[in-house]
């Protein structure tokens, strides 16, 4: 018998069934009643007492401190639940979940934890801790960084940034499961409709994929020893990036597809130099060497990531401007052509009229 794909669902069973790396079926259950939550909490505590690791993912329309959280998926290696936060509201957090999420000794597998942490802190007063962020782990495992530093020298002011991969990208590259890719893709069109009830089958599959794939990716990358130490440091920085901003601006310098400067330590390092000068766009503090002399003189300093974002935006704006100019020129030529046709027709009719009048 062929081995089961560790990232595939079992087509012969319930659509909410997930097959883990050991070939065991895991049920993904919607929890929207108090009694169901109590059972979920008991099972989670039992699992954590054996292995102190869970997977976590939050869903919501424009998820952040501003956008409401509507669903929270939480899983162990044996159990997986979708907590309907829109219906349960504060109940899970005041009856045990807050303690688990804030326990630094319980590892939480997440993928880009920044908005989740911001929403949990500002909406439910939960200061998430103990995160292992798979998005950062994937960067650490890229072949280009195996023998090279992730962080460039600060004196190099060339525009440079590391592009972040999405969870969908990681599932496609490392999961090797057509079924999982399909479920993720089918739910993408409904991912901004989390306030609607009842949740659709596609939404449930999408949320299930987001949380249950994290164990598979974590096991695939297998961080150990020094890598695990660096991942914990990087994840702690990452989890605090957005929730620590007093007043968020929700602009491209906050939300982009690049790794922020000074998040993942290089091999052999566990910290970054203390910064005393703020980037004017992301407002994070860096050493003076992060900025060029001309930036400092004009009080317009930008870190490397923000420079890349600005460069991308400028290129995009140039393309738009060129397109608009091309459209304007085309419109002008079309209008000119129609005017010439009108003048020609007027002159033709005038000539015929003069000829008729001459005959008279």
C-alpha cells in the first residue's frame, strides 16, 4: 500500500478530516458552544502536557487591531478546532485560552504572526508569546542563506530586501499535495467574508489548511539547536512588530512583502546592535550606519526595507503615469482624426453647395 501524503485530506471520509504525517485522521471541528469549548480546552491541555506545541491561526476581515477576528483555529497533533470567536466572543479567552497563548513554554506554530498578535492584544488583551513563525523558518532554510548572512552590511546602502513567501507558496513548494493546494485556492475567494454565517465549506477548508499544514511544514524543516534558538529570537521580534506600534498607519511601509530589517539573527548571533535613530517611514530604530549621510542630513532616513518599498511604489507609479500618458496621446490622436474627418465633410458639403448656387 502506498504511503499517505502527509498534507492531503482523505477523500473517502468527512471533508473536515485531515491526514497527518503519521497517516492518522484528524477531525477539524467547529466550536461555537460553551460546552464544546470546555471539551476542546481539556483535550488541548492534555495534549500540551505530553508535547508542549500547538498550531495557531486567526481569521477575520482585515484582521488587525482594526479588523475584527471572527475565527481562531487551534490544533495539536491529534485534535483541531475552529473557534467561532464571532459567536463565543470573550468566552475562550477568559476561561483558559489566554493563559495558554501567553505561556512562553507552550510553542505556537504560526505563519506570519504579526496581524494575529496585533488583533489578540488589542481586541482580547492577550499578549501572545512562545511563537515559532514558519514564515521566518522558511527564510532561514533557503539555500542562499545556508552559508551566507541574512543581514547585509549596514554600510551597503543599495536597495535590498528579502521577499517573504506566503503560506500558499510554502504549501506548493514543500507540501507537494495537490489536494491541499486546491483547498487553499478554493477558499481564497471567500477569505474576506469571515463575518458571514454559516461559514461555507470552502472557508472551513481554507482555515483548516492554514493551521494543520503548519505541523507538516515544521516537521519538514526540522529546526534544531542553534536554528531553534535563532527562530525563537526572530519570532519574538516578529510577534511584537505591529502590536507595539502606538498608532498604526496601515500603509505600504507597515504592510508589504519584504522581511523587515533586524528580525532574523545571522548564524552565531543572538541579537542586533542597539538603534538610536528612527526610520521615518516604518518608525523602527536602527544604528546610525543603517542610513546614508545624505538621508541623515535631510532628516529623511529610510531603512533598507522601506527603501525597497518606496522604489517599488515609484516604479509602479511611473508605469501608471506612462500608461495614462499613452492613453491621453491615443485619445488625442483619435479626437484629432475625428476632427479632420468633420472638417473634410464640411468642406465637401460647402463645395457642393457653392457649385449648386453657381449653376443658379
